[in-house]
């Protein structure tokens, strides 16, 4: 059986083995007539055996969080239930990524949410940061029954417990265009994971953080430049725009740069420029670069903030995200919290189907019948009649 599955999986080209592909491959390899619905039910049963049922995962969520905190020191995790112990929302942040953000990243947090597509039609909330190479650093994740003001308030309260009072902390939401480089990418990456039960879904993001952290730690050790690769490209583009500009000295640290437009006044002592780019981004603008070139200096990286320097980038990923043992080896706490599946009393936000359409003149109602027994009370998926055996050809 393992050989058959391996051969079938090898024939499947897409990332996910879909029911129509299961039906096609089984029909081709084993000459078994499996229709789409049968393949879909078989896949659902196999996924439940592999990942666990949705109800089982909710009950094991406290055990998962306990082991996550045990193997990743400083990890924060919360579960909120109602008066009947039914799941309401949860939140977790891995300790190493929170410490990396606080110590080495620009204090900008980008937030977004996305609908879940599995048995539990809830919502997942993300908060991510950007490292010195303009790459996503996942910070915290939360899952709730629905996206609302109350759930976002609870999410932000837990986030505040993690990051504390950060100076000049900025939040970016899905109303800003900048989110299309960041939190939206997390939603795109998790499009298949959002069909899974809650524990495999949360474990997907932990594994993603682990892989990114390890990969970037290796990449950081290979570079010897002052700035990260992304920051160097930005500074190079700023330098290219300075062709034909001129500089007039005002004092030892004050210079006026003429750029054919509004110009800029650079104060090297105060590290400011009237164009506000240097203070806003932390990278030297064209005016600052022009002043340094006027002073016969070719190294511009030292005027960038520490967040964009390679030494800081390496420190960001110095601490790894640790993996968890197999579920059979998880430690079970003595005072394990009771978590029951959620009671979903509202549907996901979308346009409801119009079931009150007025029939056109002369239109007859469609009578749907079972393809096996021709009954109008059920369909083939729930038909009690036995499936007739098909005669083999030849």
C-alpha cells in the first residue's frame, strides 16, 4: 500500500493532492472507479487520521501551548473560553522572535486577519514586523471565532504584554498599502494551512518561523558588508539620483544641496535633512550622500540606523526557534485546562446566497433525484442502497 501511495503522490504535480487528482490517479493505476465525492470523503478521512479531528485538537490545545512554552523559553500563550469551557480565542508569541523584535528591529508592527476554511470557520489574526533586510519577522498569531472590535482589543492587550512600552511604536493595518509586503504574504502562505485543525495550523506558523530563522542565520554569516542586501540597494538607488547635484557649505556640519527641485539642508551633527527621508527611514537620502561625496567619503552605510546593519541582522536570528517532539512525547500538565469546541453562532462575513429569487415566467422548478435509486428525498452521497458492482472489461 505504501508503494502505491508513493507512486500516486509522484504522479501528482500540484502542491495539494486534490479530490479530482485522487480520482484520476486511482482510476489510472488501480482501475478503480472512484468519483469526486468518494475521493473527497476519503481525503477528509485520511487528513483526520493524520492531523486529528477539529474537536480533538481543541481539547489538546492547552497541551500544545504547554510544550511550546517548555521548548521555547519566554513564549507567551493564552486561551480564552466561555462559561461552558467552549473555545473563544487564543494567542501565542514565540519568545525568541519577540526578543529579536524588541532588541534589533524597527518598531513597526503590521497586522491583518484572514478567514479559516476548515471545519472551524473562525478567523486568524497576525502581527508581523520587518527585519533589517525588509523580510517578514512573524511576531504573534491569534485565532478567534470572528473578527470584531472585542477580539482585536483582546489581541492587542496580549501583544502589549509581549512587547511592553516601545518608544515610537507604529501600527500598520490592512487599510494601508504597505501591508501588501508583509501580513498579506502570511495569508497567502497559509492558504492551505487555514483548512487544517487549530493545532496543525498553529504548528505551521511555528515551523515557518523556525525555517526562516535558520535560513537567515546561515545567510547572515555569509555577508561581510556593513548594510544588509536590501538596505544597500536602497542606498545605491539614492546615490544614482545625485548625478548633477551640487553642494554649498554653510558651516562645519551644515550643508545645502541643490537637486534641481526643492533642495535639502543637511545637518551632520544633528543627523537631519529637510527632506525628512533620513529621519523617516533611517537610511541616508540623496542629499546626505551628496554631502559625503563632497567630503570625499565613499562609505555611506555608517549613517544608517543600526537596524539595517549586518551585525544587527545576524543578532536578530542568533536565537533559534526550537521544534517540538512528536505529540506522543508531549508532556501533559497536571492542571490541564478544559477546552471544548467553539459554538459558532455567526457566519463568516460574505455576501449571502439569494434563496428567494422570483422564478421567471414559465420556469419550472428543478427536481433533484438520487443517481442510484432515483429518489427525490436524498442524493447519492447519503443513499442507503448498495453500490452495484461493475463488470470488468474483457
